[in-house]
C-alpha cells in the first residue's frame, strides 16, 4: 500500500511546526555568547518526534530549503535549519516560540 503524501497546505503548516521546533531547540541551549543562526536536525529523529514518515519530514525540509531556511548537510539525513532573523523567538509573556521576529514571517 502506497502512503499518501502531504498536500502543499499540510507541508506549509508542518514547515512552521518544524521551524518552531528548531527555534525551541536553540532556545533551550545555554550559550556563552550569541546563539548560532542555525540548528542541526535529523530526519529520523524528527519523524519519531512528530509521528510523521521520513518522507514527510524530507518533503518539509525540501520546502524549507526552497524558502532558503534549510540545507542538506549529508546523505544520512542531517539538515541545517537557518534561523537567521528569528532570534526574538520566545515571547516573554507566553514562553512559547513565535514564527514572527521583527515583523518578519517564515515565508
């Protein structure tokens, strides 16, 4: 049985969730200086965390790559997610990551 791939709307929605997760990863680290403008993620780990197929994760990362927000690092499924311009990621009121920073959106 062939699995159904996500629609473009589903991919866009999941891309925001995945990007939000990357921002959360960065926000949980203790940095001695400014945090890096990126985080490294792995397809298999993301698939397990989000309950998606590796194909869904790869499709979403390819979409982020088309948006210049992700870059494939190797053939083992490691990707660099570019967070440049999104350093004001956590709202002090809610503690929740935000997709907007300085009036800029993910897309």
